[in-house]
C-alpha cells in the first residue's frame, strides 16, 4: 500500500567539518565536492573534446584515501585578495621581500659594446660615457626599486606583469608585437607594474589548438581595462609555475608564497603563542580537603592560602587536608617553537638564521649549507629579473643614450656583482692576490705593465679604477723595464 507514499526529496549531504590538522581523521569531504575540469578552449575540436574523458577527477580518488585526497585537493588557488591579506603578516612579508632585496643589493656593472673598427681609446671613452649615462638614468628611473617590487609582488601574487611605458604616437603600438624601431628619442618613460587583478589574459587560437606549439597555453595578449597589449611588450614573472592542467585555475599565473606557507605560519604562531600561556599556567596547585569538609570553609581556606602564598610564606592547612603542586616542564619549548619557524623558512627558501635573525635550533645545523643554497637561490632570482633589466636598457639606449651621444644604439650587457660583501681585510687580501698574479704573469712575459695598468683602470673594485692614461713615447733606443713595460728613468730623461 505504499503506492500513494511520496518519496522524500534527496538532501545533498553536507561536507563534514574538519579540524585544522586532520588529514588522518577519516572521510572529510565526499569526492563529488571536488571537481577539477580541464578548461575547454572555445572553437576547439577533435582532441580537446575528449580531454574531460581522459583526465577525469570527479568520482574515485584513484586509490588515494579520501581524507588524504581531499586535503591535497583543497590546496588550490586562494585568490589574489587573500594573497594580499596574508602578505600583511610580518613573516610572510619577510619571506616575499627579503630575497628581492638580497638579490639586487650589490647591484650590477653595465658594459656597452662599441662598433667595430673604432680606435681603441675612442671606443673605450664611448663605452664609458654610455655606461655612465645609463647608470644615471637607472637612478633617475629608480630601477632598483622596480626590480625589488617585481620580485617581491611576484612572490606575493604568484605572478607579476611589468609594462614598458613608451609614449608612442601609434595608437596600435601595444597591440602589435614589440618593435624597437618604433621607439624614438625621448619616448621611453619607465616601467609600470600591474597587479594581476586588473589584468585579463587573452589566448589566441594558436595558443589552444596545438599542444606541440611553443606558445601553447601561454596568453598571447593581456587586456588592461580597454587596452589590448601584446605579450612581447611585457615581462611576466611567475616564481612557481603550474602545469597546463591548472593554468586556467590560477588565471595563467602560478603558486604564490602566501599559499605555500600560510598553514605552516599559522601553526608556528600558534605554537609561539602557547609559550607565554604555558609559562603563566605551568604550575597547578591541588588541595585535598578532608572528608565531609564544609565547602564554604574550604573556599575560605583556599583564599587565605592564595593570599599568604609566596616564596617566603608558610602554607598552613587543617588536619586531613593535603596540598601538592604539579609543574609542566618547558625545557624543549624553545626548540619546538624554532623548529616550526624553520619549516616556514624551508618553504620560502630563506635560511632560518636570516629570516628570523637567530641561530637554528632543533635540527643541529651550522647554517653553512643553508647560506650556500640561499646564494644559489638569489642567483636564480637575478636570472629571473634579467629580462626586465635587458629590455629596460635596450629602450634607454634607443630613447636616451644613443641620441645624446650622437651614435647608433649599442648592445648593453650587465654583470651582477658578488652577493657577498667582503670586509676591508678581505678586500686587501683580494688585492694582494691580484697583484701577485699579475707579477707572476709579467715575469713570464705573458703581459707587460701597460696590460696591468689597463686591467687596474677597468677594475671597479680596485683603488686604481679610472686611473689616468699615460703617454707611451719611449726614447728611441732606450731600455724598457721588463715588469712595467715602460722606459727606464735614466733612458727617458730629457737630455736638456
């Protein structure tokens, strides 16, 4: 007789709540709440129509326990607003800004390649004049600050876009691919950096139809308000890229440092905040009242004991009553806290000794390997910022330097300075070793004094940098010093 019985509507099961660190507490969220679908390109045919069948992540976790699979699937793009909010935290801000500052602190040397066929002295003067002018323009345009922001906010958001501002009369200048010939004298104004929430990546048909293409799933254009900008006018920095499968989820950016570190920072701060709480509550006093005691009298006795209790007082209690004190040990609390912060440092690739300004604890490390690894990391950051600096100098040369010097644009190269800053004693030792090396080569006849002098003139770390040239007109028939390569004093004196 259940014909007239109405079926109850199916109620979708709500995801079960989970704790902060609970990947081992059984099922957390049903698998149907996690759907990762490959974005279907518009107008695509053939291969892309079946991509959802070949990459299904809708039903089973494929052998991974549901709790673990759900925990990993939840580690996805957190959005640019959350990235900015999390970056306000002192540790996350330090993890994003410190590598940017350290990578460019020592600066770089600029070298200009002069045209072939020029006289050596004239070519050297032209190269020095051009390099000095570039350095002045770099300071005027605050290029160091631009490079710091490029790296820092690239780590904050997972992507950073830099636009080279050119005051061109061509309305389609940015829409067309970059052409250095379209930049005239005085057109280049500097670098503008755009936060990713103001940018909409645009894929052309060639970016989505051929996985073998070099630009597959790389945006060809970027829309900023109503301005379409070709990618060649931009330098895009993505510190931690993702695979093609996830690029659309991350809006064609990458994983940010806040997303990588927020859970561990929360655990570290909670652990550190637990220390003062434990310090204030580490001692627990217990009072055992006698059987059948009057509770009002017990409360009065406890209040009197609390009032009398100090390091010099005497504890008095009645017959049949007992008093004891239990202490919580805090012996390893400092190591526990610092170990949590060292995990933060490992995620952001900054040594704990530098990130926290203290010696490492818990791991028993000296920090030497971490410092060497950090230098390699900073060198990688310098390579990431190199395209920005090269395009900037190319535009400076075309717009400012070449017109002022009245020459054709020259190739500009950069050499990053050493990341370490030697002390005065270390500098003196380096200079001594250089002098000994030059002396050995001169004694072998491989070089002479003029070669050494030119080397000293060009060495910016030397006390003899930019040493004035001397006239090379030895007296005919005079003797030449084998070390200096110059005429001896006696032979070069004026007979008059």
